[in-house]
């Protein structure tokens, strides 16, 4: 029986390509023969380009006859000419594009976008980009008809983020945004934005993110998921803005904050949405009200009857070798084992060492046990939370 890769049906070939990086496909089958060239040029083939995977064991020097720099493009050091030529050639077929953090010039991306080369692009990730470059790129991306997901890591943004957010909100099909700004300090300047956006999933990781939330939520009326990752202090101002602006579609809320009083947080989440199904709180704080199970129970029963998943991670540092009386966990932590918590299968973990105590409430996870024996009669018990990454090892010298 005669069999070869060329005997594969186009449908099976495209299914295989769905598991490969677009650059590797272009490298392996481009200019190979007429049959594969026909398959590569088909509109049925959608490609995913990830610059990081391009660097894994591949070195490519273009053998295209016209290997000179295309007009309007800069093939600088830090990325192969072949990768950029593949982007240039396959632009209309690209479904997702993840640029490399070592690409220092993004002009070729904005040039292609302006020429409508990314007509089928749905997802784009741009790491380590300076503020001026991202402004140029976002201006070009506004013409893309199918861009649903965008991840950006920006540096050098300065004080005022209004222009950045305006250009992002101009992306008419955008559903998901993850924005990280790596400047050491951003001074809050109020956003002057009135336009509505189609964003439904929003993740923010930058200084003063909490200060921008009032303006952002007024513009994101379709928001379903909000996540902050800045880990900074939320002030009273941050929690007093929502009167008349509830997020009716919001079902997932995750907040990372430090030195924030429980009262401020409580006032905020009471206003934000009655339809929450997932609530996650991470805080580094000295306010022990976070450990009052009765406060949480009252809050959930009054405002979040649809809540299915609740996670709380409370962390507090203290001096070395604390005395038992100085441990900052009051007796009320025992209330987290009441029927209210057990019926919902929300359980408590406590981690303690010489520098901090971490108190966690989270949905129950099945725990598996693996026991290993050694020749010296010692045992090692491995406890693994299924569905989580945590593993715990307990060594037992002897069993009596």
C-alpha cells in the first residue's frame, strides 16, 4: 500500500496544523511542492504564531529569492528574518499572534494592520512594548474586524493613561483585555473617557489600577469578569463610586490588594453586582475583620445568593518566633467550620512559619495520598490537592 504525507486529506492536514506553530508550518511546507503550497494558501487554514516557540531549537535563514528588507519593514536583530517574512506572507490566515518580548521594533505589525493584512486575527499578545509604540500599534489595530482578545505589557506609560484606554476601547470587537504596565510608579490622573466598550473580561496589573476602576466600569457595562493584580492599597475613594453604576453582567470578581480595611472592601462588593458567582480576595492586611466568618456569611447571604465559588487568602507578617498569644488569628476563625461553610464545601487552610501566617478559604479539593517507604524504615507521605499545584511532603522517621 502506497502511503505518504501527501495522501492526507486537506481536512486532516489542517487538523494537524492546528497543533503546530504557524512559523514551523511555513518553514516545513513552504515552497515544498505545488500540493502543499496550495494547502498553505487555502483560506481554510488558520495559523497561530508564537514568537517564543519559534526560538525553541530553530534557526532559519530565508531562502526566498527576494530576501531583502520589504518596504516599510525593519528586520532588526532579535528576531529572524524568516519569522517576519512568514508573518508578512501569512497575514490574512493568522488567527492568533504572540510577539516576542525581545522584539524592539513593532513597526512591521502596525504596517500590516493598516494594510488590513490581519483580517482574520482574533487574539494578539504584545509583551514588553514601550508606550509610544503601543499607541501606534493600537491606532492601526482599530481597523481589524475580528480582534477579540488582547494582552499588552507596556512600559514608559507616564502619568496619564487616557490615550491608551481610549485606543483600546476603539477596538470595536474586543471582548477580553489583559493590561499590564510595568512602570515603577504611576501617578493617578482621572480618565477622560465617555465611550462604551464591548470588553467582557478585564484584567488589570498596574499601579493605581483601583483608582481607574470607577471610570472603567462606567465604560464597560457588558463586563462579566474583573481581575486586579496590582497588590496595592485600596483607599476609601476606590469604594465610593458605584452608586447608580452596578455591573449587572459581572459574575467573576478577583481582587488583589494590600493594607485595605475590610469595611471598604465590603462596601465595594455590595454595590458591584448581585449576580456574582465567583469571588476571590487576596489581601496582605492587619485588619482581622477579614477573619470574621459571621461578617462574610452575612455579606454573602444578603448580597450574593448566586455565589458558587468563594476564595479568601489573608496574609499577615509578624516578628520572628511569635509568642502564641501574638498570633493574629482570633477565635472567630473556628466559625469557618459552621454548617454554612461546610454545606458549600468551602474549607479552611492555615499556613504558618516564623515570618507570616496565611489563612485561606477555598472550595474543597480532593486530596490524594502517596506513601513511599525507604530501607531505613522511614516513610514519605505526599499530599497533593487535585486541581491545584500545591504538593506537601511529610517525612516520618519511624512508625511505632
